[in-house]
């Protein structure tokens, strides 16, 4: 049974179609990357999968259940979501923020789980620091810890590498690979196509609200798709550490 299933998902806003008959299935134990240019519909796809954006057509399921029929607690047990916006309303301690993901645990266990998750993201010893006293990258790590502490069978993260330094980007993506290894299904939106190709088992490429390519990176990021979706002339080049993207803007500097 797929952890996440979208079939012909369509979302319209203000007379415009922002997600157009998109289909995607994500299985336990895999990392799927959703990539595409700005405005392609990536965030809308994630929100539609979670029932946070109303479908005008199609169907969304979590663990085989129609997401529209799930209660909020049921949905929270099936999936955890890290939105792109990293807004925190007040200056809570990092440990407290991370522990909010462990709503299903007793208080003491939630605090312990939060401390362990903060250690995983490189924030050990900062449990008592207020998140509004942190840099944007540090705050992003705390929110990542909050996602990890849920232990949900499906983890969905919208641009989890944005604003992080290179070491933290690699750490975050390695952690998602670890979560997949424990059996979780993971869905990520990423703008860095090189990171997406290196860390994701499969990619779904969105352009104009439609899935224009899907499959392993070597298939999904063929030169014609790079041109069609991203206006790039480029290719993936294999290396011992995974593929890298060699590309330039069409008509740009060379």
C-alpha cells in the first residue's frame, strides 16, 4: 500500500489551474523528490496530498485512505509536514519546539525524543535557547528536528535544504535517507537538482502544474526535460559520489 497516492489531482485558484491532473505514488522506504521551477505547483502538490489544499478533481490518499475523510488527529498520525515557511510565533525554547512533534508521547518521553532529534540535526546543547534568538539556519534545524521526532510513516518536507549551509544541507538529506531506511516514506521538494539527483530514489518533475517526467534521476532529468521544465542546457554527469548537474541557462553566459 502506498504511503501517499495522488491520482489526477487538480487544484484551481482564481480561475487558474495551479495543479493539473497530477499523479504520484510514494512507497514506504523511498525518498521521492518533487522538482520544478518557481510556480510549477510543487507546494500545491504537497498540500493537496495532505488535504490542506482542496482538490477540484482527482483523489488523494494517505495509507490507502481518502485524505478528505480523515480527521486532523488521524492525518497527523499518518503524515508529518515541514512547510517551506519557517515561521515561529514566539520565542519558545528549541527543546520545546522540537517536542511539539512528539504530541503522541508523555511529556518526559517527548522531551527526551526532542533532545535526541536535536542532537541528530547538530543542535545538541541548545535545547534551552529561544528559537527567535537563533539564525535562520539554526531555526530550520530545530524545525527539522520537530519533523523527525514525530516518527510518522510519511514525512513531507517543502524545501528542507533552503537557507542551510552546504554541510547542513547534506546532513538534512542524509537524515531523510536514514528515515527511509527505517521504513518511512519521504517526499521532498528541492530546487537544487544535483542534491535531488544524488539523494532521491525517484523524481517527479513539475512544469505548469503538470508532472512532465517521473522516474530515477537519470530518466527524469534528461536534457530535453531540463530544457522544457527549467530552460537549461545541461546533463547529469555520474561521479563516484553520485550524479552532478552540469548546466547553463539557455542563451545565457558561456
